[in-house]
């Protein structure tokens, strides 16, 4: 209920601003977006041309994304990201093998090995040098041991 009231109030404010505009106003697209992060600012790069690959992504956009290897074969899906203390993304935790949640294992793939491209309007992640067999035979990573404080 509170959300509905807030949404209605926000819509009213936006509607009032639209009525107050004059016929001579022009609309421009901002070239970048700046976010205040507690005193440190980050400026998002300007959006690319329509249909081009965005320069930045949210980590949540990668969660459960299929990963494709050699021969365009699905080799697993991203379950998590490993972030270094300096803020760089070191690796992707890729879940491979199994059936209906049984027999799956986690493998670390260096983040710089992932190739992100656009397939229509959807992101596609590939690691051309890997195959399903190479991941299935790769060493399993025990996230509970490596990261004891993770959820």
C-alpha cells in the first residue's frame, strides 16, 4: 500500500512538471550519468549507438547467464563473481555438469577469458577455448572453503 501511495505521488510530481514546460523546451540526452557514492563520484560512459554492446553491466545481469564454449556449445552458467580487494573482477564462478541440480560443480574461469557480445538485444558470453568436456574434467572449487563468510 505504501508503494502505491509513493508511486501515485511520484506520478503526480512528474505530471505537474510536464504541464509546467513551455513549447520552446528541447530534450537532450545526457552524455553520461554521475552517481554519488559517499563522496567518491563515478561517471558512467555515454551510451553507445543503438544495438551496440553496453560498456558497463550490473553484476546481477551476469547471474545465471549461460556460458558457451567451442562449437557454440553451452558449457555452464555463471553463478557468482570473484572480486579482488582492489575492486577488479578476477574470475567467474561457472556451474557445470549435473542434471536438475544433482552432480553440478563450480569451476573458476578467469574473467578476462569471458567474451561478451550482443546476440540481437541479448548479451552472449563465450569462452571459445573451453569445451564442456574440459570444464567437466576441471577441478571443482569449494566456495565454502575459499570464502567461508559467503552466503
